């Protein structure tokens, strides 16, 4: 899986867009981040200027799968059907 495919899945799942960034730290705190480092992929929660629960991966596929599994565990990040 790549970031584009992940983005499509997140949209279909109804995950609120302000809850994450798939292209590094963009925007405010309090979001799950997928970032391409110099030679690794990172997934972390960014809060109060710090990387929380940082996970590092060799491949984009591994990072995207971890990101998806992690964010889908937070049902409060999904839009309600009426929105």
C-alpha cells in the first residue's frame, strides 16, 4: 500500500481529515502523522510539539499498514453518517 491508496481507504472509512497527515507534519498538533524520513518511514502521534509513540519502518507499505491499523482503532475519529 502507498500513501495515495491509504488516503482513499481513510476517506472511504470516514476518518476525519484533521486527525491525520500523510505527508509529514502539516498543520496543528494532535494528529497522527505518516512521514518519509531520509531512509525510513515514520508513524507517530504529534502532540504539544513532540512525537508520541514513534514507530519506524523500512518500507512505505509497512508504514501505511501500521498507520491504517492504528487510526482505525480510534472510532471517535470517524465522521458520523449524518455529517
